[in-house]
């Protein structure tokens, strides 16, 4: 596919790319130096600005916010993935009523801003007798929005498979849901992994929107700490590093799972392969 899109670079093209890369690196380095010097001139790099981060009480307070962020993200991820998968299968159902209901859910919640969903959960639901903690109001908003997005990711992954996969399953007499469970979904899962991980990383960062309902997550606690010690920039830098490390860990875990799955994935090309996999008619 690469050869069809563009030709390989020749010696002159490689030299130009190398020169452009070196020039870009120099520009970035100059910008970084200027930023550091500007921060130093304004006293932002002074030791007393960073000293509160060495206090265990501050670290413990921030770690509590990190745990609140991770807890909300993990629960939302689990519920959103399950609900998104069910919605995707519903949108692919042969029953028109099921398809329409799933489509209405996906299009509605995907089109409403996440911030409004969180506010609605916290402000409107108590008026209808649904009294929950702030944690669950945040989770409800995250799940409603991300389940709609993940449903489209799952549906696109399933539709990306060659039509012959489903035809091979039909030839063996598998019913629709059997073919989905045994043949289609296992093969489509590997293609979905990059997009799913991207959405889950976005979900993790979106937990910071919990500030609108006073949820004590990492960003809210860092802002409170920065206001107390009058070093908001330093606190935000630390929080940014924490978010990067957590998201990087999630991405590395997803890549590892993808490599393991690709090593054991069986690509079905016809009725014979299905017979070998033991997916006979039922």
C-alpha cells in the first residue's frame, strides 16, 4: 500500500528530510531555551516554588486526586466498553426496531457535549428521585457519551471485515449471533484496538470535567493546592506529567495486548478454516 501511495525517497529527498528535521530540532531547542529563560527571569524556577511538592501531605493529597481520577476512569471505561459493544451489535441487528433504538441512542449522546451530560446527571437526575454520589453522576455522563462513540468504533471495525467471513459462517449454518461471537467479533477486535485505546485515553482526560460538579479529581486538587501555595504553574506541570505517564502506560498495555492477540489470532478465509476452528453448525 505504501508503494501505491508514494514512491520511496531518493538520495536527494532523504537529504532534504534530514536537513528539515535538523532545522526543526534547532528551532524547537531555541524555543525551549527561551521559555526556560523567561520562566527563570520571572522566578518560576526558584526552589521555593517547587518545595511544597516535597511535602508528604501535599503528595498524599494529590495521590488521592489521582486515585479518584483513575477510579472514575476505570469504572467508566468498563461500562462504556460493554454498553458500546451492545449498541454496535444492536445497530447491526436484523431487527429494524432494535437498529432504530440503538441508532437513536448513538446519535443523540454523541451529539450532546459531554459537559452538558455531566451537568444534567448532577442537576436534573436528583429532581427525578435518582440521588447518587458525585462519583456516579460523573460516571453516568462519561458512560453515556463514550458508549455512543465506542459503538461507532466497534461497528466500523466489524464492517471493515471482508464479507466472505460472514458468508463462510452462513455456509456452515451458524446463526447470526453465533457468527458474530465466533467469527466476526474476534477478528474485528484486533483492528479496533488503536481507536479504542485513543478513546479510552480521551475518557481518562475527560474525568477532569468533574470539576463542574465538585468531584475531587486530580486536576481539581492540583488547582486547589496551587492556589494555596501560590504556585499554580508548578502544580499544573506536575499534573501534566502524571497524565502523560498514566496515558503512556495505558497505550503500552494496549500495544502489548494487541501483539499477544495478533500472535494467536486465526484469520478465517473460508468454510475449511471454520471447520478447523471447531465452529460447526449448531
